[in-house]
C-alpha cells in the first residue's frame, strides 16, 4: 500500500504531509519548500496539501509549531530528570537540552526561529502557548537561581541566559564550536548564579 493510500485509509493525510515536509526540510532547509514538492514526496495529488493548509505559509507555521513542541519535550524531560538537583545543575541540564535539540535538528531549529514564519511578537494560536511554556520555564529557572533578585534583575538575567544559550546553539549549528565545548561553557555561564549563603563574618549593612 502506498503512503497516500495509507494516509487516506487511516484518515491521517495531514500527518503524512507533515512527515513528508519534515523530510524535505531536514534534507534541504525550508526556504525552497513547496506544497507541490511535499505532495510529490507524500505520494498524493498536488492539490492535497491545500485541503489542510491553504498555502505554503500555513504549512511552514504548522511545522514551526511542531518543531517548537519537539524542543519543549526535550526541555521538560531535562526538567523532570533534574527536579531534585541544585538549581545550577537543573539550569545547565535544560540549557544543554536546548542546545542538543538545535544540534540534532539544524533545519527545524532554523525553521522555528525564522521570524517570517514564527513571529514571536505575533505568534500563531498554536505557537503562542508553546512560547509561553518556554518563557515560564525560563522564569522559573531564574527565580531558583537568584530568588532574592528584584523583578528588573530577574528579567535582565532571564534575557541574558536565554540569549547566551541561544547563541551557543547557533554556534554549534553553524559549526563554530564543537558540542564538547558546550558543557564547560554552561558551567562557566551558570555556575556563578548559584544562591550563596550569607557570610557570617560579614556585618550586616548599616541602616543609618
């Protein structure tokens, strides 16, 4: 039975089209992806994709949301795995999961971060809750790393960590650093944010 026959028989044509589209994206990126090419790879009529997505932009937005969902799966798995670890270890594990996803899925990482497809300022209905979960996880990490920080300080630290981790992911994706360099970099980045107990030899600040 062909892929198209299986798709129509089981009622999962959309899934078959998405799988075909991801194959093409993984092979050659998303910039030249066409609905006709997706239909050909899925072994369906050239009009079939239009019944589900309407146009190329809608399909790419769907692929972006699915890619973000895959990233979140990794982040949440790292969060669960390190739930009882110190905050710096948990933060490092989640950051490593982010970078690992990018390293393993170069093309999908590029796709979901293309602002013409997934504009973070105006996310689609499917992307918005995924971004909210990512931001919520990051906020929780920062609260654990520096629970005494003022709101402005937490916001700045959240931006700094996100920017640094995303930058490391880009460096890995573009081959400018090796994956073996990631763990030491994360230790250097996050190790300094562990909450420190007060030094009993240091007098309290004057209130005068």
